[in-house]
C-alpha cells in the first residue's frame, strides 16, 4: 500500500464525461489499497475565460480580486469530482485551500506556498477517504484567497505530496510522458523513461509545458518523486498507475547504472508566451539597470532573458529583456 497524490490537468477535467473517467482512474487506485489525495485544475479554457473577464472589467485589475475570480474554476472541478466518486460508491470529499489550510506568502496571483497544515488531511486519507483538493489556490496571512500563478496546480500537488509524505506524485495530463521535444512538431521525438530533477527543471524553465517550473524545483528540494502519465487511456483497460509506461522524474541517485552514459542532450523546448521589452538611451552607469529591475521585482513580475547592448557615444545604452506575455501591460505601467 502506498500514499499517492494524483493531479489532473485542465484537459483531463474538461467536461462531465472526462471527470467521470478521472473518477474511475482514482477509484482504481483506492481499490488497490492505496491512500489517495487528488489535486485538480480547472476545466480546460475556464481559467483563460475568467482571466479575460478580469481584463475586460479593468486592464489594471486589483490582484486580490483577480484571485477571487480565477480560483473559482478549481473549486468547481473539485466538487464535481467528489460527486462523481461518491456516485461510484467511493468515500470522497473536497478540501478547499483555506480549509486545510495552504498558507501562502508574497504577491496575489503569484503567491508562494509557505506551509501546509496536513494533519487533518493525512488522517482523512488514512481512514480511506479520498481527498479532492483544488490546485492553484491558498490563503494569505490576511485571510484572503491567493493563487499561485498559471500552472500552479502542479506546484500545489507537489507541495501536498511533500506535506503528507506521499510515496510519489502522479501528474496526469494529455501526454503520456516527457519527450525529447514536442512530438506535435517533431514526429521522431522519443519518450523518456526517466528524467532527473535537474534536467526537467531546465526543460521546464525554457518552455516545456509538461510540468511547471516551480513544481519541479519544489519536488527537487523536498525529494518528491513525480510520475508523468496520460489520463487518456483505453477505457476498456483495467490498470493502475504502476502499470502505465509514463516518465519518472527522480533524483540523480535513482538513475539506473545503464543511464549513466545517456545522451548529453536530454531534450529541446521552446516558449511562445514571452514578451520582449527594449528600453533605449538608458544611462550607461552603475545603478541605472537596478532602477529598471527593482520596481519590476517589487511588482512580482518575473524577468527572464536580459541583454544589455554595447554603449552609445553619449554614455547611453539599450537594455532588452523578456517577461511573461500576461505581465506585459503591468510591466509597461511599472516602467
């Protein structure tokens, strides 16, 4: 018997029929004798729809109220999955972020998990109850709902797996593992049996969409083994996650001996959701660049690539950097 945290993404939860399929997958693990907790994302497209509502209301929306709006998608799917499991005869209930609680720090819409009080959750799992938890959300010191940023459900799942001391965290998505590159673009892409935390962190940081960067970093820090699986399997097949050929994300120590001489390049990734900003005629003197990036850091805007061009004749230079596309308007306002 193992303690497992299962996470299902938006495509796996897109509609009642898929939620019923997820319920069958979860029940099979519980019937196998495992203690199970499930972390769910909102239905595919729902978060984008809610974000667009906020933007239509105001381009400079209040991040605290934004969190109230966008966190509702996961609350819906967690309740629906609990209902679907109960209809199959399973003992299940939903746990919202504030009920555990998942305590967070830092900015709204980009909050970071500080602590998780998992005592009640662990007791519930030990009693045979399946816990359904909405990913992506927590609660601030002020008692307000917070969200972890896009893709935050992966981070929620890994954090909960660490808190309940799970044997592994199974992340179900629309692909059946980690490939050497995007198989929709390169037909010869190969699925990897195992990937180290360090390799997955590098791939995620440069655009691989299988796992969110923060979730991989947290898994590496907490030693949480991750298994990437597909929830879109043949419905006539009776299986458990142990039988499925997914990809394991593990520490370097767990890599098998025959993997020691694996190829130097594990995979190739790309990201289309970056916005490039160039500031011209910046004074070419100490402290000038800090005046640009410190306000962005205070606004919790993540800056990725940075290039400072060769100085101009009048003691000036150009500075170019990238931010997530969703943060472009706010970055421009701050600048």
